[in-house]
């Protein structure tokens, strides 16, 4: 079963009175920090005030010629700029400059409806029907569907045995006419982070007109090593990021694309955004103007969950590399335990456990991906379930 099928099955069984342990989908099920609600309330209050009066910077109403309070006719819920609010883009540019160590201005930033919409916009802007785009296996499952929607041809290569970038294969395929690449770093499902050295080398080998889509919604969930953006090495790199994971608000749909300062193609992408979604969600943009994008609220929680689940999987004979980033463990089933048997054991009882197998990521079905972005009590229940059905 793919990720969505697992997730939907868990929801269905919950509605039927079971108590599923859902480790299928990477939607953080954790408490959102109060700060988010504080700014959401502030924005809501400002929107109401804004509709009635225009305030000076220090909060006094502006008066008209007759001395009456001037009323604005601007609906704060009207269509927005396809690039995003200037104030939000300024804040994002400043935060991304801090995060990536590259000097960006608001002209280098476009707000999107999450990372997915960012990828859509880039595919639609820079590729033509039938162009080939490379993805590296195991990959985030929806990449293939995204390419299909844009009539693009996936060229799939394997990562190395330790899930690193397979430089030789990448270069060989580019020599065969591949036009672009989507690389996810830190990686879902493997938890791998690609080193600065390998990216530097890749950048020297790629044709200069390659469109490099760096999909990085986990860039601030780094447990080992560091995340280094390809923007440092390659002018045609597009850094696609999102608030879905680090702020734990995926349903609110806000993300952004940051571009190399010498790229100057933001206007082209904005035209596509206008067609795809008109503008990114404006309420979230207003909140993020205040909150910024550099967060990793549940960092300690995810780290704890990874430790607890690693110990459990280790005990039961699964093979895996401890994730360097993101919040997943991608583990190979123990010798002698087939996928069918594992799933039927996990699905049995009042507390069925759900997690997608490797085929959901274009990979070997004997791997299981566990999404650990859940409350610690869910992970504790998963550990008990493993002990119960697989034997201590
Ligand atoms: C690698 C990767 N890219 C993109 C996304 C989608 O992110 P967003 O919610 O920002 O569209 C996800 C979500 O799980 C992901 O894991």
C-alpha cells in the first residue's frame, strides 16, 4: 500500500472503533506552539481593523481633510500578489539568508502553496512536454505523479548502497539529454543528508542550463552533519521549502522558492504561480511575516522518537541507517520476515499499525518507512505492538 492508502485505511479503522497506530503519513501530529496562535489572532485583529481605518506606523488612525478617520476600502482577503506579500518575502529572504548563508533579497523569493506547489510551478515554467527529469530512488512517491501531470518523462536512477548521490549515473543520464533533476535533501524516506563535497562536485559536472530543484522541507530537521544548499554552487538551483514540517502546519499550505541572486527568473515563475493558484495562502503569509520561517519546534521530540524507534527496530532485527535528518526511519525487514507476514501481523488486533513499504518510494518492498512525527505516546504504543506481535 502507498502512503495515502495506509493513511486512509488507518482513518477508516479508527472510524470503526479501532485504535490505529498510524506511522504512515509525514503529517506532524504534535501540539502546535502557542506563538503560532498568538500571531494568527494578531493577524485576524489587524485584518478587521485594516478594513475600517488606516493606521500610521505607530498605530494612530489617519484623518482625512475634514478631520474624520479615513476608511480604507481595501479588502484584506482580496487577491494577493502572485510573488507573495512584499513584507513576507522580505522576512523570508532575511531568514533564508541566515539559514543558508547566502545573501538574498525579496526579489529572490516567491511564496507558494507548500513545497508541492513550488515544484509544480518550476516544472511548469522551465520544462516542455516530453522533457526528461531525473529523480533518484528511493524518492518521495508523488514526484512521479507530478512529472506525469506536466507530461514530463521521469528518468530514475538508483542512489548508492548507503543512499547517497550516485554521481556517475547522474552525469551519464545528463549526457543522454536529461534537462533537470529533483533532489530531496534531507531525504524522505532515507534520512540521508548529502554532503557539501558531493554537491560541489555535482555542480561542476552538470550542464549549466540544468534546472536543479532542491526539495528541502526538512532543512531545519538536521540531527547529524549539516544541510548545505546547492544555491552555493549552482546558479540554476531552486531551493524549494515549506512551513509544513518545521512549523508542523502542513494543512495551511505555505512554502517558498528561494533562488540564486544571479538567477533573476522569479518573474517567470510568478507568472506560472498566477495560473496555478493565483497567490499563496494570504493568511499564512501574514502570520509568517511576523514569525519568519526558521523554526524547528519539535526537533527534540523527533530526535527522541527516532532514538526510541531505532532501539525497537534494532532489537527486532531490522537493518537501517539512523537518519541524519527529517523524521523517518527507512528500515529493511529482518531476514525471514516477508512483507505480507509483517503487514498481517501489524494490521491485526484493536491497534493496527500502518507504515508504507519501499514500493511507495519506487524501491524494494522489503523496506518499511516509519513516520515518527507523532506524539511520543504513539511511538511507545508502536514499540509495544512490535514487542507483542514480533516477540520480545
Ligand atoms: C520530500 C517532500 N517534498 C515535498 C513534500 C510536500 O510538502 P508540502 O506540504 O510543503 O507541499 C513532502 C511532504 O511529505 C516531502 O516529504
